[in-house]
C-alpha cells in the first residue's frame, strides 16, 4: 500500500486530532501511523497480527527517543565485531537449520546462515531488548536474500549498510526534534493480535486506552490477496524466534491464500456481507475454490474488524481507511474489476458508521500488472 507519512499527517489534521488525543491503527504494519502520531503529540495504539512487523513497529517508535550518539557507538562496535573477527567457515548451523521447515532449509547457504546467526548473537548481547530488536531489523527485511543468494561477505555488507542507514535516520530525528519541533514523543503501544478480536487484544494489552475510548482510527488494511505479507519474511520469522509455524501467522492474516483451504468456504458468512460482495465471491469459486475461500475470509474479516473498530471508538469518533480503490482480478483468463473501496465503505455503513467522504489519489507509478492504480482515503464517522 501507499500509507505515506504525509498522507497520515494530512488525515489526522483533517480529523482535527491534536496533542493528547488517542488514535488506533488495527493493521499497524511497520508502525508508520504510530511514529507520525507520536511526533504530533498524539497517543496511539497499534495492533498487528504479524509478530515480525510488530517488532519493527516497536523499534521505530522506540527510536524516536534513542540517544543518537549512543546508537552510533553501538553500531560502530557491531561493525568492528563483524569485520575484524571473521567467522570460522566450519561454524555449526545444525541448530539453526532445525528451526526451519525442510523445504526452506534446503534453499539455505550454510555459510551465509552461520553469518546471520552470528549477527543475531551479537544483537542479543546488546543488553537492552529494544536495542537488540533494533539491531535485528535489517535482518527482518533482507533475511531471505541473505540466506539464499548472498555470500557471507555480502551478508555483512548488506546488514551494515542498512544498519548505518537506520543510525542516520535516528540522528536526523534527534536533530528534527531539537531544532524544528521540540516536542516529547507521545506514548505509543504496539500489540500483537488479531484485528477481528480487537476488544480482546486491547483488553489484554491496553486496558486503560480501551476504557478511555479512541478519538480516531487511521489505518490501511491488507489489499485483498494482492500482497504476500508473510512469504517474504518467513525466514526471519523462524530465525528470530517469532514463530514455530509461519502458517499459523498466515491463518490470521487477512488476504493470505496460504492460510486457507477450499473446504474453509462458509456459506453463512455471505449473509453478513453487502449483496455486491457476496455476489462477487461466488464468481471464482467453481474454478478457484481456494482463492474464493481466501476472499470470503478477507471480506468477512474486514467487516468484523470494522465492527470491532466501531465498538472501541468514542461517539463522534472518526476513521480514515486507506485502501486501493479497485483491483483487477483474473480467474482462468476471465478478468474482473473489483471496486474494493466502494465495498469497504458499504461494509463500514453496515456496522453503523456514517460515510463522510472518499478521496481518490492516482498513483504515479501504478501499472496494469500492479492492478492497484488508485488509492482511496475513506472517511467514516461513528454517530
């Protein structure tokens, strides 16, 4: 998606949010909303089903208050350890390989895996769990390529390059806070959980905020089945100790086609959805039943998430919902255009929201292959 910081700030400004207010992102991803809200003095809670993305979000929020000089010294220390003490080529990686499913382990370069495990060992020796997670973030994004394509030397270069970029970003934020906007970042909580069970997740991890009620929600949910939110991160999920079964993460990820079976189709869910959506979902079922089940799970999950959002918002609270306006799907050579944003708005209204307006944004770099040429920013209000 195109959940840009400028778009998020503009949405929060339009909604009249300011210091002291409380905003929620039930699909927090990498924490962009939480970072922008903190810099505006707005408290936030982010909920994310993928534990790796939740880790990245916590790191980004924590980085707003880090001592940039201390982080620079830590990065220099890590760099020295990786470049001045070469890893023995015969390093045992049996334990690490055992963490991976066999089909993933078969694709891994053993020497590169040894290098990655050494980086993880160095990160975990940092002493502070937040700093340890920060040192792991470059692995979160590049683990698959590191393990299957890169030499050990390239793994180290890739890792340090991205770690140093993170250090520059933290220093820039420190200068920004010091010279441009001298505000103390507002509190942000990141929780791992399922947005379709939002009240339960908040009741466990943010009970005070749940009791208070949220002033607004700003979020960008998954884009139907267009993006694989788990597959690219599967190696990192295992080797960073965040899951023992990535399919479990897939099962709770709306839009995932790996986490469903054709037999998961539940006819009763169709009755909960707008008529246009239900009619569309019966189209791919004869030819691609697994895809149809994934789409049904997606739309039913989105509607349930909207209902949960409605229940935790204050009366008069607003929602900014960013989603691709439409998506082109092809099933056995037959193409259909799916008006995703229109259906999102209909589902919002079906759970009690008033639709205030929809703003469409053309994407400069969109392609027919990408199938999402226009973003919609949907504004909803709880009466």
